[in-house]
């Protein structure tokens, strides 16, 4: 009997709606601990822990995963145990789909590149998007892929890997409510999210002041591994996020710019609130985590409250996180910066309306950085960013008295200065570890684990 069949058989023998798969623990039934970050406010996060036997599923492919999301009443508590590797870019027979399989009639990438080449006859100002144009074909092709890989997650759901080998490749978990009905109460644990890629990123050329092409531009991809919009109460725990087959180092250069097929690993935007992100490994990516996506979003005021703790952030370019409006507690995380060539910044300080009552409150984070990465680069300021609180930070330290003050380092070389007061102090958190212990704790405990 395969490991998946053994697990399914154990679930089939569940008593009183509980899937008994281990004498020691069942992460599908676990809930967020009291005081574990912002997500513990109010009723906390239970996900699908109260699911009855009819709403507990073992899923091993795209079709099974999507079917499990729709069984029974909308919002009924449900648990999805991911067993093995699930690929999103597959057809209804679970056969792999390449980017070319999503092409709309009349579209090919080669034709698009030839037509929109800024060095070609149109320059950086091609004709507007019209029916039948190659840009319309790109959008239609993108919609074809989105229909396969964008998976909408309902309220009261737990998604958990059966063991550390549980993997979801290419899927965008879209956890999204509306302005009147937020999505609520979702747990995602013990999954490796791998190679979430957009076959059809949008192209925007950069122009000089005189309107001529600047020799570069931006390829903007659409899909995150996980995105939260209009969502309240989410716990993202013990996952891994990475690019392997589509790593940035493998991507071609078109029109002077990397053909970027990735967006974020985990983005929290559009008035989402009460989120705890703990014990994850986020690796080998550029844009990592956006908290707030607009400089003009009045609904974000008082929301976007997020806790990040005990995560590994390794070989990432930027947005770790980038924050607008939110109160974001960042503690006991391990930042590994391998190359200054691909590193932009870690903590992005964005919109903080006056009087300041929001921003990053960072405590006891450890940075291990290449020698060419100065600590003033850990922080970046954006529109109406005013302050950041950072204490207990260590850089490449072997002793607790070798601290670094990223804010002082930033203010010493950049204008305008950022203030230290963010107008709020965290109150919901588990015991904060000494910074010197952070690397060993994260290396041994973060990421997916075996439990079954």
C-alpha cells in the first residue's frame, strides 16, 4: 500500500469526524496558539479544525484539490491533506501543460517580441491594445493559464501537507473576499510552494524624457504563491517557498530586461488583517512579501496587522517585507543575504499617515550578509515612509554584544532621516528568543516537517 493510500485508509477510519493519522499529532486539527501574533486577536484562527468527516480530504492532484474546495455548504470547515506533489499547470487528465498550450489563437511569444520590440518600427509607443492585437492575445493567453492555476480558497479551511514532501507547483492560492464580505479563518501549513510562474508577464517600456526608449523596461508577472485580499484571520506556518525550474538565474533577457515570470511569494493587501506568518522558509526570489499594495488606500488604515516570526529569508531581493499602512511585528527572523548584486533591501518603509500609528516594529532579527552588503541597505524608504523601530539586530555576529543598528546606519548615509517611533507597541507575541539563538533555531525548526 502506498503512503498516500495508508494515509487515506487512516482517514476513512476516523471517529467522530476526527482523522486519526498519528498517535502524537494531527496538524490538520491544530489551531493557532493564544497570543501567537496578530492573528490570535479576537477568536484566533481555527481554519478547518472543526471539520466533520464529510469535509476531510486527502488530495494528490489538481482535480482532487479543487473538488475538495467545493464539497458541501460554502464556508463549511474543511481540511485538505496534501499528499505528494500537486502540479497546477496540467489538463483535466493531469497531463502537463507548457506555456505554449495556453496560447490564444494568433498569439505566440516570438510574434509578440517581434511586434513590440522597442528598437523596432514602433519604438516604445506601439499601437493601443485592440481586439485581435498581440497584446490582446497575450491577455487572452494569460486568462487561459489563470483558469488553471488560480485556486480560490474558501472560509474556514486548513490546507496541510501530510509530510515534508508535500508540494504544490505552479499554483496561486488566492484567498480573497470582498469589501462587504471578507474571507476569514484560513490555515496553510507544511507545504512546499514551488515555481509559481506567469507565462505571460506584461511589458512596459521605460522612456527617456524625450519619449525615446531608455533601453530597458519592466516585465510584470501576476501570480503569487499565496495572496490575501480582503481577508481576516490567516495563519501561514512551516511552509517553504522557492523557485527551482524557473529560478531567476534561468530566465532570458528580452528588451534589455529579465523576462520576470514571478511576482510575490506571499502578498497581504487590500485591507487584509490579522495575519501570523511563522516558521517558514522563503528562498531564492526577488519580490517576496508586500503588505499593502497602494499608496492611496484609505481602507487599509487600521488594518494590515501582521506578525512575522521565526522565518528564514534567504537569497531574496526585496520586500521582506515592504509595508504600507500596517502595524507589522517582525521578530526572531533569520535573513541570509548571499550576494549584493541581486539584493535590494529587506525592510521597506512605506505610507505612514500622520499622526504615525503604523509601521515595522522589528525585534531580535539576525542578518548573515555578504561582506559587500552594508547594513544601511537593510532599510529602504518609499512614499510617505516616516519611521521604523528596530532593536536587538545582529549582523554576522558570534557574540551578543556585536549588534548593529540598521536605522542609525540608514540615517548616516541617506536623506531624509527616518524616525524610530512608530506610534504602536506589539502586545500579542510568544516569548522572544535571544538574537544569537535565531540562526540555529530557524535552521532546525523552520519549514515543512514529517508528522505522519
